[in-house]
C-alpha cells in the first residue's frame, strides 16, 4: 500500500510505503549506512535520482552504445538501424 500526503505549507510531500519486503529494507539500511545517511534520506535520494532519469533512450541500443564512446574516435552519421520487428534468419554456411 502506498499512501501519499501533501503538506502545502512547506511544499513538501510525504509518502508512506507499507508491506516492504524485509530484504529490501535490509538492503536499504546497508546502502544508507554505506552512504552515511539515514534510511529516510537514502530513500529520498533514490526517489529523487530515479525521477530525474530520462524515461527512455533517445536512440536504439546500438546508437546509445556508440554515443558512450563518441569522444574516442567513434561516431555515427546516422543512427544504427534496429532489428526489432524484423524476422531473423540463421546464417547459411557453404558445406
């Protein structure tokens, strides 16, 4: 169950999350300790960072991989064609 309460005075919302798996809670505690934060501050950081990420990559997987290395002499003039939705056929070798 997720309960969201809004506080308009400080323009800060509160979220109460119930029925969190014990393993998730333990991992959150460890992560918070590693980062020198409380569990609440760690959860806030995770939610903040997660909400700032792009929804989906702008290009296909191949184009995104090339973009990671574009400053190292690798570049594209046009995006790599993705194969989603195309039937794949096995390679035929001459015997």
